[in-house]
């Protein structure tokens, strides 16, 4: 069984981890697939559930490695992300090694007025976080 098969067996809630002490919300979408509008809605509900009692808006860090989304769902997904950023996050750092996903998702986020930059690696994202944390 490959990594993608293992990750697809995870319950959606297992893709999220909130560190209240550090005000960080980790989202691990590695191997996750958004194939239906219901998947977009399920993500929204899970984030709202996980952050409902947060005393301070966390900074979200999203791993999009091996993430897949149907092209017809990019607008709905980016709209949902836009609402979550507005309602729940202090900011977001995203990364994926997929140049195609960086381009497609980056364009969709930009159309929603969100920062479209998606880092190329976890190392780049960590460097960004270190700079952000020391500011």
C-alpha cells in the first residue's frame, strides 16, 4: 500500500492539527483529493469545528504535496479558503513541490484577493515562518 492510499484512509479531522500555544494550525493535505463539492464543504466544516474555540487566530501552514483537486472545483475551493482566511486565520503559508498546483491554485487564490504565493518546499515554508516569527 502506497503513502497516498494510507493518507486517503485518514479521517478528514486527522489532516488538521492546532497548536494553541504557538498559535499555529497545521493542515496536511498531502495525498488528499477534492473530487466533489461535498469535499470542499467538509473541509470548511472541519476547520470551523477545529478553530471554534481558538482564543487567538492562528497562522495556518498548509502542505499541498500530492494534493489533487478537480479543475471545476478550483473556484469553489478558493472561495471557501478565502472565507476561512477572513474568518479564522491570521495568515497562511502554503507549500507544494507541484509546479502545476502552485500555478493553478495560486491563480485561483489571486482571483479571490488572497496572497497567491505557494512555497516550493517545506524548507522554504519553514524559513518564511522563522522570518514571520521573528518580526
